[in-house]
């Protein structure tokens, strides 16, 4: 899940693949005869696929991803050998069961952080630059530390600074209430030369300002502990030196599609394949990638389904949703209309798992609002299986733009998906209904080196893998509840 960037940043992406790869119009060649189930009801296809997709099969793919990271510097980040090995593995597995696979490349600019230092009162504080943060002048910027109290909106409004003079100052604010870019913009409006944002949970803070246009002053993240210590020293002399350069790079997506089913009413499902530089990314997002791969393999290239199913494994999600953004940008309006819906699976095995479905109808009234028409029905499909069939309570989670549904929603494609939580904190109420530990992050190893095979709740992974299989197969049979397109004879 995108939110952290490490020392590698991405500023822009452009697709360099062929029109065929852009549309995803790649088909499966001959598939094993067992993949050709006799035509039947939607439940028949969904029941078979859910039975065939096992957590043992999903876990085997996770083992492979861990080994690729181990053999390649400890990560599977975009444009690295670990990512290339992961993409080759996905493509190879698909081809082995008869799929035709494309791996369209796209170009982007990576932000390489060459200098990143913060000193306050003579002491050095470890920092992580926010994605899209501008550099400071050579030698850095210096000024007194001005603190926004952690109560209230914590730097999301000018009043939070209590009328303090921020001219030439370095602003300090706690994470929360509003986007990082808004906190930095408020500080800039008040005259600050830089912003430091500290975490509201344990661990480092590695975030994004969203885009270059929103990045007005150099902005970095620090840990909660460091931030709380600095908040007790208002007025202390501070110096931030941040030097970032851009580097042109390429990476790729992996895309395939079933041969059978309507290609003008495609069910699309995706998961990002890359990790952050800090670790192997086995939960984020090995779990989503592995569950999606096992679903594709067990569905096969020629299922008895009304609608074609297109699978995608996205590159450079951790750098700003670059792979999915490039893909959608390369679709013509007609190709966009050919996609009935998009399903996104990003982190489906968090060790202190929650069970979230994206809030398609905005019934939670939190954040970004509802998804495009049809998204509410997608949310309900996930709830119906997880809660109705498996007895697992489900909560909504906001379409906050942090994963690859974003570009699809932006062009009006109904979207939904599952999520087991990242750096958010499990509440006592959630622990009571889901198990796990209250007061602890859903994934304490989020975007860290410890996101390994030991960082996965396999009960959650099993439940979510079954749910993915069920919902994918259900919509392969019919999307009538989403867009009014009736099911047809499998072809």
C-alpha cells in the first residue's frame, strides 16, 4: 500500500507499451481441460473456484517472493532485481497454465535522496523525506522550531499555531486529521521554510505530499518518540538539509486475460507487486499478489463464464500508484468502457488483521465519499461472503487514494476490494470481534524490513483468498447488479 517511499521517489510516469498491452487485450491460449467447467450458475463457478483456491497454494507464492527478496538485497522494489524476479515468476506461472501474458513497461522519474539531515538544538534527528518534497538550498535551511499542539487539528489550520510567528521557522506538527500536504501548506502560508511531521503511532513516518504541485516547502517525517521529544522544545534552533535529484527509470506491469467471456464487459482484478526499499513486502503486498495469482491459476484461461477476467500485477505502486496510473492513462474511452469493474487487493494478511471492504456507498461518511455507481454493490458482495458465509464481521474503509483503485475511480469505473490494515491501530472493539491485540497496529511491520513470511496472519489470508475467489467468479458470471449487463452464455 502506497504511503511510504524510503529513499526512492517517483515524480511522473509515462507508458511505453503497445496499445494491445495497454488495453489488456491479451488472451489465454489453450488451458488444461479441467479449467473448462460445464456451464452452470454463478454459484457453481464461484463454489468451484473458492474450493480450488487454498491458503497452501497462496502461501507457496509468498515463499517464492520472500526468496526473491532474500537473493536481491532484501526487497522487491520497483526497477530492482527483486522486482524483476517477482514479475518473471508471476508471468511464468500464468504462461505455464496457458495464459498469454504481457509485461508492458512504463517510464518514471525516481527521486534519489542524497542528503537528508535534521538537527535540533545540536542533536541529530533521523528523518525520511516526504515523497515529492522539494530540496532545501545547498547547506539547508535554519530557523526556530515552532510547534503545533497535538490536540485540536494538529497543524491542519493556521489557528493551531496559536498566532505564533512562523516567518523563517521550521514547523513541527503531529500526523493526523488532514493530509501531510495540507499541514505543509498551512506552515508555508504562515512563513515557515520547512515542515517536520511526526508519527501518531510507534515507528517511522514515511509519507507523501501527493504530487509536485502540492509540495511547497521541504517536508520530512520522523518517529512519534522523536516528535514528542521535539514538541517539548519550542523555539530550539533547527536546521534541515535535504538534497534530492531525479533519475529516469523504467519498470513494468504484468497483465493477462481469460480467453472466454465478453471482452466488452471485463471484470478486472489487480494487486501491486512491488515492495518498498526497506523490506521484502510479504504482507504489503505479497499477500494480495499471491492470492490474486492463485485465483488466476485456478480459474484458468478458459473458464465457463459470461465475462472475461483481466488480472493485473502493478509495478511502482509504492512510488505513487505509477503502474496502474500509466495503464489507465493509456486506455481509450472505449477501452475504459470495456471494463465493467475493478477489484483491488492490497494487504490481505496483516498479522493483527482487520477485515475491511472499501466503502463503496460512503455509508461510513468518512473521507473521500462514495465510489462510482456500482461500487456500493461491490462492497456488498464482499460483505455477503465474508460476513454472510464465513461469519466474519466487516467494516468499511475509505477510498483514500492510497492504492491502485485510485486511477480507475478517477475515470468512473466501479471499484472495490479488501484490506486487512496497515499502520492504523486496532481498537478494543475490533479486537473483541476479530481477535488480535488492541492498541497495536494492524501491521506493526508495515513498510519495514520485518515484513517477512512471519508477518502474515494465515487465517486472515485464507478467509480473504476465499473471498477474492468467490467475488471474482461471481462477477465473471454476471455484472448485472453493477451495470445492468445481463449474463450471457459462456463463450
